[in-house]
C-alpha cells in the first residue's frame, strides 16, 4: 500500500465584534439578521494553529483539539469538510512523485490537529479562530482556488463569527441577500496596518463556561425579542455605515461611542429575550461604570469596552498611554484575588493590529 502523508499548517487569530452579530435568519446555513464588524487580534495572543494531513493510509476523518480526540460527526464540521472537498483541485508533489487528482479527494481521509494558544476554558471565543483556521488549512491542502472571502462563506457554516477571522485588521461580515447564503461573507474594511496604535486588553472576569450557548441564546432572542427586530432593521444598518467611516478616519471618539453602544444594545437584546439571558455580571457592570466615568472625566474617550456572550471585558484603548492608564485603574479597582471576580490575569497586552 502507498504510505505517504501531505501536511499543511495554518495559524488564525480570533476576532472581537465591535458591531455585534446576534440572531440567525437561517440556522442551518448560519445566515445572520444583520451585518457585523470586528477587529482581528494579533496572532501572538489569541489564535488557533491547525495542521491538516492527508494520507492513503487514513481510514476515516479524525480530529484532535488540544491533544484530545473530538468527534467530527457534528453538522458544522461536516458542512466545512464537504464544502472544501467539493472545491478540491489536483495536487502534485513532484519531488516525492505523489499525485492527487481532483477525483481522488472523494475517497481520501484527513486527520486534523488543532491547538489554541490560550486556555480553551477561559470563556474567550475560540470557535471563531478554530473554524477559520480549519477551513483555510483544508483549502490549502486540497488546493482549492477560492479567495479568502469565498472561504469565509464556508467558515461561516462552522461558526458565524469565524467568517471574520479570514482577514486581519477590521472586517465586515455582510449578511447577504440570496437564499443559498453564497453572498453572506466577510470583506476586509482596512488592513492591520491602518490603525496600529490601538491596544486591546481582555479582562478575564470569569473563566467559567457560559450558561447559555450562543446558538441557544440567538434562537431564543429571534423567537421572542421585539427589540432585536428593531435593532436589526433600524439601528445596525446605520451603525455599520458610521462604524466603517470611524475606522477609515481613525476617529476614536466615534469608534468608542459606537462600540460601547452596540455592546450595550446586544446585552439589552439578551435581557429582552424570554426567558432573559444574562451574560454580564456585577464585575462586568463595574468595569463599564469605571470606563464611562474615566472617559467622561477626560472629556474625550480613552477606552472602548465590548462584551460578548460572557462576563469578560474586551477593552480597546486609543493608544499605549491610555492602555497603561487603563491597566493601572483595573489593577487598583479590581485587584487580583480580591472579592471581585476579576481573575488574576489580563490577556492581550500588546498592540493587536500587527
Ligand atoms: O459565532 P458564534 O455562534 O460564536 O456567535 C458569536 C456571537 C458574539 O460573539 C456574541 C457576537 C459576534 O459578533 O461575535
């Protein structure tokens, strides 16, 4: 029997939404009810590294996450594998005399090994980086000719937010119009060099797993919240335009205002869900108050905050000076190991847009 292996390794950072995605209009294809915009982090801090391998000796598709084998039977993995396989092209390794034709891919299996360089249980988004990395690595292995936007539409079917991790810098996920979802994909707004004095700090408030998964939460919000309808139709379309403008002009005051307002509205929409969903806790609320007070006292915003489906604060500082002051404040008001819930470490100390 033949006994060769071809491998590809890719690395993908996670992303944090500044205009949130919350709510699907199609659960199977993962099509959102509104556009969203995110910033991709520096790969040195929160990223996934994935190696994919193909060999005629593999008897089935298998995957290991942080060294532990996990099941690939879920629909999300199957969708990604099927979509990439459908786009596989000829691959040739002349040196080793290996040739895989387009048709061979149908009967070849892959092994996937994926690692996160941050604690998976830290309650920080890991599916975004994970699915983006998986799709990208498989596409390279199978020599798929699709560009990153086209690949993003496949990563989207693994986890919605994953589509935005195919690009660096600031990225927009366009909700799209067509029923098959082919135009629901990510495009880059500006690259990672455009606004490189921003600094992101993640305050790990709690490392517990969230109680309501984003899938369940979104479903319940779509079914019960009237506020979501208003947000998706009337608010987000205008905010997307304003946010793109702020990013292009590096207008931090406007950027911070929109980012905080959108995070707060996302959590308001969760509260408007029946039964209500609480992702933030007292410490999260105190961090918001602290940042709001500080920004107000200076007169111009120094820091923006945003929270996803959990209590951890993502803080975006205008520059290194503001970031240093922010860290000082956090350590003063939220000393590690005190009765506040703030964990003993703060992640992502460097400029994220490198
Ligand atoms: O892609 P999911 O299913 O993990 O959902 C992500 C939802 C939020 O993180 C709360 C918002 C977003 O746009 O990333």
